[in-house]
C-alpha cells in the first residue's frame, strides 16, 4: 500500500510541477503564440456576446501577473528567494498533508464499502434462505392439505357406500 501511496504522491507532485511549467511557458515572451490555445480552451457554449467581452479583460491581468512574477524573480534577493522557497515548501507540505488525508479518507470509504457489501451479501443470503424455507413450508402445507382432502374424500366415499348398503337392506 505504501508503494501505491508514494506513486500517487509522485504523480501529484509531477502534475503540480507540470502545471507550474505551463504557467512559466505562458509568462514567457512566446505567450502570444499561446493565446489562441487559451481562446480554444474557453467554453463557447453561450451565444451571448457579453460573456466573451467579460472574459477579455481577464487576459491582460493574467499576463501582467505572470510578467510581474518574472520581474520579481529578476530583482529578488537571495533572502527573498529563500523565503519564497520556504513558503512554497510549506504549501507543498500542506498539499501533501491534504493529499494524504484524501488518500486516507478514500481508503476508509473503500473499507466501509467493503463492509457494507459484505453485510449486504450476508443479508441477501439470509433472506434467500428464509424465502426457500417459506417455500418449503408452503409446499409441505399444500401436500398436507391434499392428503387431508384425499382422506376426507375416501371417508366420505366409505360413508356413502355404507349408506347405500344400509339403504339396500
């Protein structure tokens, strides 16, 4: 299990790093070539033109944030970079903690699901046994009723025969 957790954690870190790499690429001077892909990614499901107008002011803010971040790194001192690295490390630790909590919660849900499936299976087996017992009881009662009906029919026939014999005397 630890191996799979480590693998999941590595995948999570890789995805985070890939996301950062994409942000770095979009903040580089080649961001003009990335703009068409950003336009493709935005949903065009609404025919309303106001949504397209509302989205357009966000793009310059996004670019300026990235370019400001690039400028900060160019001007940043070693201490500032260390503080930023510590901040990023704390954030990474928080994400790792949250991720491990999510993994634990998922495992707990899986265990609970397995218990519920087991209980459901036992309950279904118990009900099936009860149903088969009831069917067997019904079948035995039918046979008993048929036997009683046959016995009564035979007794009635014997009485009818006795009555006929007594009438003929």
